[in-house]
C-alpha cells in the first residue's frame, strides 16, 4: 500500500506538467532582496558533445547544477542514488575509493580492474576507465549529467549502460570564490574552497580544494575500532587562455589522496571451513539476520587500511576555423595508485581476506571537428585514442578456510598481473532538420580495443601440505572491433513540445578473467564482448509560461553475450558470456514551480529486466558442484520501481534574506545484489527520506545549511560480495545510517 501511495503521488506530480528529462530550480529561487521566481531556468546539456537545450536533445538525460546537488545532499556522486530514473549507484563493495554504477540494469560484473565498467565516467570529457578513484567528491562541479542507455556513437568505450559526465567550473565563467566548512555526527568534518578570477583580459585561473573526514559509520563493539571512515584531500587547478574570439584553451590539473580504514560489510550466510581430517564442513560463524547494527569485526590488524593517490592533467583546446567549422582537442594523462585491504568475509576469521594494489596509468587524445551551417545542419567528426597500463599485485589470506584436526591450515595466494589496453575509435554524427519541425540524427562509431594480459598465481600452503605449493602463469592477447550506429527522428510539435524515436547500439569489449587462479581457469580466461540494441520513444515538453517542465521515455534493450562472473569450485571464478537479456521500462521525470516560491521535483521509473537465457553449467543437476540455491530469475541491480519526490519552499525574510526548507522521499523496489540471486543478498523494498534548511543572507554573501539524511534511520543493503565457493562468503554492505550536518559558506 505504501508503494502504491508513493508512486501515485509522484506520478501525479510528474504528469501534471508535460514531462521533461531534467531537474531544475526557479530562476530567482535564491535571489537577493526577496525576489520571487516566475519561471524555471533554461537548462543546457552537452550530451551530444555540444551545448544544447535539454529540451532539444533526443537522449534520456538528467542534469544537475551545483545547487541541485546540494539539495540532494550529495557530497559524492553516490548521492545521486534515487535522483535519476533506473540508476543504481553505490560505493564499491569493500572499497572506500570506488563506485559501482548500474543504469537500466547494466554495470560492472566484478570489481577487479580486468573487468570493464558498463557505465562510462567522464570529467571534463576525459574518460575514467576504472571504477577505482571514481567516487568523486563534488567540490567544484558546475554541472553533472547522466545519460541513460548506450552512448555508442559520441562517447568512448564501454558505455553500454550509459554515461555520467561531470563538468568542472570554468575560470572565465565563475569570478570570485567561496569557502565552506561542514561539521556533523560520526566525526564528520569537511572544508571546501574555490577561488577564480581573471589574471588579465586573456588569462583566467582557478583553484579548488576539499578536505573530507569522518570517524566511520561502522564499529567493533569489543574494541571500539571504527571502520567505513573517510580521510580525503582533493585539489584541482585550472588555467584558461583566450587570446582572441577564435581560440580557447584550458589546462587542468587534479590531485586526490585518500587514507581510510577498512570498509566493512556484514556476513549474511553461515561462514564455513573445509575440514580435511576428519573430512567435512565446519560452520565457523552463523549468518546474521535482522537489521544492521553497525558493528563489525575483522581479522586484519589496525595498520591495514585503504590508500589511494589519483593525479591527472588535461589540456582542452578549441579553435574556430571560421563561422561554420570548429576544431577541438582533448589531451589527458592520469595515474592511479591504490593499496586496499579488503575483509571480504567481514568477520574475525581469515577466509577470503585480500590485499589489492594497482598502479594504473592512462593517456588519451581526442579530436573533434564540428560543422554548423547556422540553420539546419550540425555535424561532428572525431577520432579517439587511449592507452592504459594496469599492473597489479594481490594477496589472498585464508588461514581459516581449511581445517585440520580443528586448527586452521596456513594458506596464502599471491598474484602478479599486468593488463595493457589500447583503444582506438573514429566517429561521425549528423543532425539535420530536413523539413521544418522534423530532424533526423544519425551517427556511427568504429572502435578497436586491443588487450594484452599477463598473470602469475602462486599458492603457498603451510605444514603438512607445503608440498602442494604451485605457480600457475599464462599470457594472452586479443583484439575486438565493433561498429556502433545510432539514429533518431524527432518532431517539434510546438515551441514547447517535442517527441523522438531512436535506436542505438552499444558495445563493451571482451577481456581476460582477473580471477583465473587454476590451470582450468587459464585455459578458459578469455571472454567475448557484449552487445546491445536499445530503442527509445521519448516526449519532452514545458508549459507555455515555463513553470512546468517534464519528460517521459519508454525503452527496450536487447543484450547478447552478456558478461557475468560466477563462483564455481573453491578458488574458481569463471567469467561467462552467459546471457541473452531484454530490459524494457518507462521513465518519468519533471519539475514544477508552484506559486512563486515552491518547487516540486521528482522521478518515477518502472523497469522489467529478464534473461531470455542464461547458460550456467552449475545449474545442471549432473554437475558435481550443482547448487540449488542459485537461480537467474532476477537481473541484479534492477528494481522494478524507483521513485523520488522532492519539495522545496523559499521564505522571504524581512531583512532581505531567504530561508529555504526542503526535503525528499526516495523509494526503491526489491533489489538483488548478486548475479546468483542469493536470498541473503536481496534487499526488500524500502523508503528513505531527508530534510534540509538553508539561510541565505542578503546579496548571497553568507549561507548556512543544515540537513539530515536517512531521517528514519532505515537499515538497507546497497552492495554485496558473493564468493559462495570460498567459505560460503556472502557479505552485504549497507547505506549510511541517519546522520546530520551543519555547514557555513562565505561567498566572495
């Protein structure tokens, strides 16, 4: 009944205006002197690699500015959870520095660096190829866009599910700066600053930074030791150069360092050891049930944590060749170093605990050539090149996994591997209004991905099994080539209403199993690309007075050779091109301005994700490792219904200041957190709420903001580790408990 009431309320809000694909705020929402809003601001996006009104783009895209992100109470990209239709975004399982994103049910099958994400992450048009280091702190963001569905034409590799684009502030556009301090419970202490200005008529510069800390949301009650904390320092500097009207260049450099404790989950199933003599199974710890009580134990000593250092530089240049042609160049280099200890079983036992350390380097070059005849034709041509090197070192500790006469047998596995990837692409896209009010857009991208992988796995046993020590090594390389076209047809029914139909093909390259630990694994380590065709029908519109804006999208996606990582026998984790899959759904999103001071935003989405087939040898009853607890009835991270309703009201105070009160309610349907549909890694439907208040001084010089997230202190799972073939490990990670904060900001 609660689900029906909430969805009906949100549906009513979204259907009142003509639907839109964006969330916005009133144009004078926080204007000085108690000015009241009359219309919604115009919203532009760069979903098609050029600036356009969001109402004119035949793409399912959501966009958020700096103030909208604050009102979502999002200090990292994880805060977008619930705000975008059919998107699931959470901190990566067991990791303080990675993010797992699934859009319309498509994400990454495994957290290791040898598996590619299904959702592309971009900062200032630079592609971030790893989910490590992608849990971005939102401290100098001008706009964030989420593109849903495959972006196979204009965007880089592996964007079958969609893309997240972050655009940082341009020094020429943001004169002045701000300083913000935040304090909250759980020891939350944060500082942020941004300073920007013109050094001359042709040069502008900016520098931004953030220091983010908290003491940790999870605690060991026996020792008082805390986990799931944060200690992050991030900075970005920009230098922009515009010597004349025809040329613009921006040099950007960024630095992030994180030093955090372990990220702890909760063991949901019985943790088991294999007894060698006497033979049998030993239950080390019963699985936990009930609400998460935010307590944890670990086998790692206090010196083991998670460290990250992430640096990069990019140079973006634009040259107007003439009134019709423009050339763009985006050059970037990045380096990512991580050393993370992960207690996969989340217990005091040593079953599958690991160290994962990698040193990733990435360089890329993109050229774009744009043509605009000033009326009815726009074309984009481009070329893209990326080179990535990811050497890594891993250790797996499992002294309690095998028992002999009631005592653990020492067990250590070390892994050295090196993945080299080269990606090349060429693309073209044409937008043509062939008759008034009718526009066709078509594009095609050719991509070639080449991967070279080397791996060595050494296993060390303690007495009396040290004679079983072995090393397994292999090397492999492969190329994959794909052509991904796109086409759309849109009709402007009026100045305020547009509809479109589109078809897009997506491609995610193949690879090599980064968990190939046995001879059998190495012989079957390669997996093939996955492909998708997505068909969309969309409607975008606004009221004549621009006080309502909204959109609706219906989509159908057909996947082939879907990549899935499963658990087989002890230490064996094959990657299968297991599935044929179809996903269909409807997405509503909109904003309305009621009166002159109340804004209502929301989204309501429905999705039906099903496997047409899933070729899994483990489901054959004749297979020795047959597991009746495995099924593939549900696609993970694909709740049937998600919804959000947000309300904000601005009170004009007598002294010229404003007081804004707002809040939102998010609903998420039943969500499966593992490919194998383990019952203990399923989160039942839940609702979370948040509230905030903001005081803005006259002329917007001072701002005080206070808020509370997870108002009802709801306990809910957001991620899961599923390694059932190792000690029956099935670990859940939970969303933040109720937490509050107060921040003070000074603008200058």
